[in-house]
């Protein structure tokens, strides 16, 4: 992270502390939290732009504005839950449609680089747009201060088109409505969502697309835009969307007590969410994405943050964007993103949720996600690689420490284990089972979830004990070569039916020596 970014973060922390203290004196601590939310969300989400000033056409009712949505007058309330709540005190009036410049860009395999702009003010444009009426329709929606031709959007469109020969990809471009202050962009969501609902209804009624062929994919604020459109589809057209995928739905200013204002499981028959940003820097919470389980299936790759590779990218938005690249990778299907239902990420990493059987069901994250009958609020966890392809095959490695007299007398030792797995179809790269030194006490079992290619049933492992001693640390000095008393290693790949157990023939393992173990038929 640059010195400038660090300085800004420290300044935000100081400002938020002052704001919270001042607010607590006058109006209560909740107001200070709102000011803090505005400060850090505007920084992380790249706030900017001018707020439109054109006066809207006012409704006869108080506390609302009316706009024409494709020649249909629509009222937008300014009362709670849309504003004047503990989390939305500073929300503005939605901008008129003409200032938001919403456009629908159609891509097909015939026009994969230059889209057709569908003009909903002229219904005949639907017939001349050259939709593939036998194919699926994916609607992709960008978020705050992004645009329909952003590099990630082009990448997503390209992969969707390659996934099916008769596909339709519609990009919802609302750059003018999103390139304002963050609070104004939230206010603008309802107008654009109402336009989107009209577009989806027209696809169904004019071109005959069934709801089952429609799949909305939204990132950040775009995820909530999709959810609000889903509400409009039900309230205005008595139709429920088939599927909405939320890619790290934005957290700031979204009150989880008011589902109508954000994406949740009620907005479509199937709502799947990838949560990717629970970032903390210098102990300072910078969570941009919602961490609550709000969909039918909620996925938390790497626990929802701290993604491998983001720590060296220097990009503060890396975690928020990882949901996008994970989903793009899932379309390519180079390997599965299998996630496991578990109460917490810590328990998942400890191997306490394994086997894909109730209550630890498995589900694929991304494009291949399908409905699964699990309790509301369930969370699914998985680990990923640091670069594309981010997916991989997850293995549970259990290391047992002997409880023999010699092991108990020795008690244990600190160290790091390096493991190389050899399977029937290949050999994996060496894996560090832990980032930090672990104390391997006699009679204990240590479990690790690791990522590797599919190498078939593991038939052999090579394991090395690395002692982390250093000459400047007297506490790490040893009079003899450091050693462990391991008795077995067990390997199991998630989703596979095989289980491989390996026994140590030696009673102790000295540091920096490699021990080669062969799979046994029984148990150690």
C-alpha cells in the first residue's frame, strides 16, 4: 500500500473518531457511525462526480418524486426505508432518468465486440436487435463509478458468449447514474432498477423469453440494483426472476433490517452470493461488501477476504473485485470451486466440516451453483489459489503425533511441515501445511485444508520437518538435531470416495530430512 493511501486511511480514522465523538455529544453515536461509513466508503469506492441539479417533477403526495419510466409515471418515495433512517440519513433524491443515461447493450456471438443498443422508447428496436430467442439471456450490471465497457465487464461478456453458442448478454450501462457521490448512486438505484424491470418484462412479453432463461449478475451496487429490479418484477408485473448472482454486494448504507433496499433471497427463485471483501488494514475495518448471509446460497472464498495474491497487488479494491474474477473463472470450468457448509471459516480450515454430507453439504460456487435445500443463513467456505485459475481441488491432510513413551517424554517441538503428494495421475508441488510454526505436542492431531491439482488417489507422500530456529534467538537453540514423533498422515480429497493413510516406519523424524511414505491398506 502506498504512503499516500496509508496517510488517507489514518486521516479517515481520525476524522471518524472526531465525527463519532461530536455526534455522540449532540445526536447519539449512530450518527457518528453514519458519517464514518460515508468517509471510508467514498474513499474505497472512489467517490467523485457532480450531483445532478435538475429539479424533478414532484408528485402530489408529500415526500416523493415522480418520473416517467418509458412513458409510465412512477413514484419514488423519500420516506423510510429509502431515506431518513439510521443508515441512510444523508441519502439524496433519485436523479431523473434523462440524467442517468441508462442503456442496454446487447452482445451475441454475431456481434461480440460491437453491441446493439436496445432503445426501449422504440419497441421495434427489440425486433431488430437480433436476439437469439432460443438461448439464455445474461444481464450483467456494474456498480459504483464503473461502466458497461469496463475491462472486467468485457472479460465477463466474452466468457459468457463463449460458454454457449446461442447466448445473449445484455450489459446494463448506467455510468452517469453511478458516477456521482456514493449516496447519490444509492438513491439512483431505484430508477435504474425500475428501467431494468421494464426491460425484463418486455423481453418476456414481446420476445417470449421465459423467466427461466434470464440470469442477472451484478457487482457491488449492481447486485442491489438487480435485487430491487426483482422486487419491481414481483410488485408491478407479478413475475419472479429465476436467478440473481450477487458479486460482493456493497455494504455501506444498506440496512439489513429493510430487505426491500438490498439484494436478498426474496428477489428471485434462486439468489447466490459471492462475498469477497471483509478487508482489515492496520486494524482498521474497511469492509466494502456485505458479510451477512443474504441469499439462498452464500459463498465465502478464503473466509470472505484475505485472498492469496491481494496482499502483494497494492490494490485496495483487490478483495472487492475478487468476486468478479472468481465468477469469470467458474465459467471457464477449468476446475471446480467446491465449497462446504460450515459454521465458521476457522472450523472449515481445521477440517471439522468435511465430506459433503449433511450438515456439511457441498456446493459449487459461481456459474455452476444450483439450489440446495439448506437452512437460511448457511455459509459455504472454500480456499483459492493466488492467480487464475483460482480454483483447485481441496485436500484434508491430517498429521498424527505419536503418544509413545518416547514422544511423551519429549513432549513436542515447534516446526513447519512440507508435504509433497504423489497420486496415480501426477505429483503436486510441495505444500507448506502452515504459514507459521506449529507446536506438535505428543498425542495430538493437526488438520490442514490445502489446494492442489487433481492427481488421482494419493499413493505416496514425501514429508519434511523444518525447524524455525535462528542463531539470534537463544530460545530456539537446541543441543541436538530437532525432531518430531509423528506416527501417521491421512489424505482425503474433497468430493472423492478414497482415503489414503500413511504410516511412519521411524519412531522419530529429524529436521531437514525427507521421509517417503507409501499408502497402507489398513490403519497405522
